């Protein structure tokens, strides 16, 4: 009779064979090199919208990179979402230093109406102003993302060449502290596991995802889908937007960028935990059963393989080693993308344990009415789902 350890080990190995071969090869992430499109991008009409709340420390660099894009000149609409640190002043100063004040419009956001999340309400106001210029495309950018000088040109080339309605980059996140090295590559790895880019590109697959730091969106596709009003209450706004566009017949593309990067730092484990716990339970639709399934599934997938190496029995140890080997191989590409040594690919079980704890904390915050907190705003809790 097979032992419990053998059965659990066999199950874990089957899961890793599936993840490696049958989940859209998510671990082989498409990366694009900066390039100018074959058709001059200057013929495309583009407008950028940046929602910003208390981003004075980084917004100057962000505005500068948008105003210095090669191959295209476009207006930038910064929506100052109730900042108290002089965000708007820093942004205007950056534009003035470049002699491009005419390209930057700062919009003072009004408080979000009931039912709206703050970022989406800011985006709506920016998009409404931007549409007055009748742009064919909208660039929706986060206020902490420094764009490469060919980012817009490259996104335009991908969008027009592949006839996509929404293309987005998972930009390179800041990764220098111990917490970042352990957790940031894992965060991106888990994101692509949930939203395999190959499935996102497939028009027949319902999977839809986007990375909000850098989204290039066809204006007509957004209008056809009902605008951001249709997702006004969503916390995970980027993936909700992608799902909305795809549901209305739009085509999507998602990949990694070597050129655009976030300058927001997560120097401590608690900083990463706050970032994750803000939205993790929302990802599970606030379902307690989904939370239980996630905890059990993550344990079987990421914790069982290394634990089986301690079993002392030959077959369970072999099964655990095989599963961990597949885990290592699929994670190694992401570790290398972040320019870390290969030994960091062995740390994925530890990172997974951290994210399980953060997800449980996210549920606790939701149940206590503090879910979705971001820069002083808290989204009220709804009745807990028990199914």
C-alpha cells in the first residue's frame, strides 16, 4: 500500500508537470525589445493619463520620461488625486525644465463618488479630458513607472502589428533589498501563472489580464466596452479593464519590459505585505472557500516538494525532488530576468509561504472592514461570502 507521503508527492509532481507543460508555458514570458514601428508613430494620435496621489518623490522622473518619448509627441494628463505633498508642483516643474509645459495638463481630481475606487475615478477624469483631443490611443501609466524612451513606440508597434486593442507591460519592479529579492520575482511569477500571456492573447480563451503600470489602449475599444464606468468599483483595476475589453471583442497582449521600470521601493517585508494584502482576497472574490482552497493548493504545490526531501523514504524523496526540480526550472527565468543568482530560484517555497500569509491577512482585513486600504483610503467591507 502506498504511503500518504508517496500519494501527496505524486500529486504534487502531477501539478508541476501540468504547470510546466499545460498552463500556456507561462514561465516563458514574452519580452519585447525597444523598437520603432514600421509605420511612423507620429501618424498615430496618443494621449497619456497618469493618476497620482502623493507621488512627489517620483513623479518628476515619470513625467520627464513620458515627455521625452522618441518618435512621438503627445499630451500628458496628470490627475492629482488629492495629494498633500506637492505632486502637481513637482510635475509642472519637470515639464518646465524640459520646455514642454504645453504638453502637460494637471487635473485636480474631485473626491470619488460612492461606488468608485479612487484610482478609477481619477482615470475617468483624465480620460474624459484626454478624449477632447480625439486620440486614437490612450497610454495609462502608473505614477511610479519610469518609461523607456521607446516604450510608446514599441507598444504602438505591437498593437498595430498584431491588431491588438490593449497591450501592456509588466514593467521591471524595484529589486535590490533582501525583501525585494525574495518576493518581487515571485510576485511576477505568480502573476503570470494566474494570467498566462499565451492565454491572454488567445481570442478563444476567456483569460484576460493586464499590468496597470503601462497600458496602451485603443480608445474606440474602451468606448465600445462602456468606459471605466463599467468597472468603477474594482480594486484590481488593470485586470478588470483587460477582462472588460476582451468581453467586448477586444484583443489583448501582455509581456515583460526590459526598458520600463518602477522606482517604488519595497525595502521591508512589511511593505511588500501591505502591497499584496490590499488586493489578494479581492482576487478570490472574497470567498472563504476559495481562500481555503488557495491555502491548501499552495501548500501542496510549493511546500510539499522540499518537505518530502526530509521524509527519509526513497520514493517520496524522489517525487519531491522531481517536483522541486520543475519548480526551479520554471522559476529560474524570472530570477534571471531580475539579474539574480540562480540560487534564488530555490527560494520559491519560502516566498510562497509569505504570500499565503499575506492572502490570509488580506481576508482578515476585509472581514474587519479595512480591506483595499491605499494611501489613507479604505474600501468598505461587503458581506462575507461563504461559498
